[in-house]
């Protein structure tokens, strides 16, 4: 059983008899207190989708949930659901748009490296690759001669995500985005 200090974002744990996905972790070191760090974790119950925060000491022991990761790709939208196709056995996984709202900002038909996390035969979350390529659909005109170190401007991407990009990026270009930091990384490949 891992300690609270070993738990990472998107790990799945069993807490109070419920299978939960850890979505966010805030680590703090209280002053004037013997002992270690305090970990405040934002969790989602995979069955009900309920969000809650819980605080653990770094030495608290937590139980990891049985979790299966399946390589998948985005297939299509079905009303309010995203449908992903298993890359190996073609099983469709239906996921509610609300439950994957953060991840949805990085997903299109070309997104590669997506993993669907499955608990008790039910798809419960997505694991994204470190970076994805998305198309710039709206930004101010590029400035000729702008250097790579110059100022940035906001750009709206094909999924609705808005990020800061260098001034030399123009509408219609594909750019690479870091999914963890939600930041521009580089120009993408030509599509």
C-alpha cells in the first residue's frame, strides 16, 4: 500500500469503500508542527461522479484501486457523450462530456496516446499524452519579424481551449500544447 506522499495525479484509490480518482494534489508543509507534509487531494467518486476534497498526512497509507488502462482514440460525439474506440479490440467507451470536461479541451480525431481508465468494467477517466497538437482557429494576425522571445497573444484552438502563443503564430497553424501545464510548446507538424 502506498503512502499519501506516493500518490500522483490521476491515480485511482479506494477511499471509504469507494473507488476514487485523484484529480488534483496540493502539498503543504505546516509551520511549527513536527512531522511532514499535508496532502490535500481533490477526488472524484468514479461511480457517482461526486467531487470531494480530503486531507492526508504524508505517512497515511492508501489503497490503490484495481485499474485497467486501455489505449484508445476519440471516435465521435453522441449527444453529450464522447465515444472512444479501443485501439486493440475496438470496444467503444462512452464517457459523459461533463466528467471529462478538462480533458476534452485537448481531444480531437488526431489526438494520439489517449488511455481510457477502466474500473470494474466501466470507463471512468482519461489519461492524456504529455502533449497534443491542436489547430489555431482564432488569433490576432501574426507579426512579421517577431522573434521567438517576443510577447505573446491569446489564441483560441479548435477545441475551445485558449492559450498564450508567440506573436509569430497565425490562424490555421497547428501547435503543440503541454496538456499538464496547458501551455504552448512549439509549432506542430503541417496537417
